[in-house]
C-alpha cells in the first residue's frame, strides 16, 4: 500500500472521530488508533484502512446483479416439482479466495438488502472455486437469449447450466 499522507486538519478530524468511537466502544481497540493519530506515526496510518474492503467498481457491481438476475431466471424456468430438481440451478456464489469483493457485494445484497435471498437456499455463499469467467460466458449466452425473467424455458436454463459443466 502506498504511504497515506494526512494534512493536519485531516489528522485532527480523524483523531476526533476515533476518540468518539473509543468513548462509545472502548473494547473495540480504538485507543491504539487514537494513539497513532495523536503521535503522528505516519508509517501506521495505513492501518486505519485495514477494516475497509476492496472497492468493487460500479461495472463489476452491475455484473454481480446481472449474474443474480440470470440465476433468478433459471430458477423460474425449472419446475419446483421433484425434490432436488432445482439443485443444478442453485447459485454457487463467488470464490472467497480470489473473488472477495464480488462475494462481499453478493453477501451485502443477500444479507443487508434482502434481495435474491432465495438464491442462497441455506448454502454458504462462497463457491470455493473461481467463477468469474464462467459467469461471463453464461451471461453472454443469457443476453443473446433476450428473455424476460419469467419467460425463460427449462431448455434455455439447461443450456446455461451446460456452459457451467
């Protein structure tokens, strides 16, 4: 990480904010951050950002939403009939080791926004394998199909699943 430089005003603003946090929740370790800012230990400023996730660009956030829409369409295309009939169409998630920002946004959508929570189906949201290239290929075909969410046929859903295999 590049060295973080703070102006005196930025440092004072952050110091006051972390002092307030320390008063509100002293067991969270904010006292150390207060000490770093008070002391002006610029080599430690980078630790102020440790709790921030990797930023996901807007177009990649749109990609995550598009993938969820595609899986929603596949879920609607397959009859719920027999137990396990929808198993191949369950959304695998994103890889926590290599696609952490995507997984974090997906968790936010599911857990905080409560959107597409039925795609979870009680599963871990971590696919445990890389998925981005696969989803990109599936999305190309999904867009070529040009079908609305509730208009996808079981055959079209199966075609997308075959890409995954």
